[in-house]
C-alpha cells in the first residue's frame, strides 16, 4: 500500500501502487519517497460536485454502477 498525503501533508486513505502511479502520471501527485505520494490538489474541494453528480444520476456510481445514496 502507498501512503497518500494531501497538499497540507495530512494522511489520507492509502492506495494501491497502480493508483499512485496513475495519479503521478497524470501530474496530480508527486512521489515523496518510494512508499508515499503527495497530491497536488485538495480532493475535498470536489465533494459538492460528487454529491451533485450522484443526485443527477439517481445515486448510481458512474464507475461501478452501485447505488450510493448519502
């Protein structure tokens, strides 16, 4: 598992190596050390967008098609 830090150096939920590489390759994160990446954006700024999209899509996740009501 790869440790994930946000822009304020707070620890977030760890992720798998392939997801860490995806974030780095898309220029959304940088490697701090071999087991840690630091995001270059604040993922919590997108919470309202996610809620609006779920409401629009009848609480259905775009990726897994699960019902995700909050």
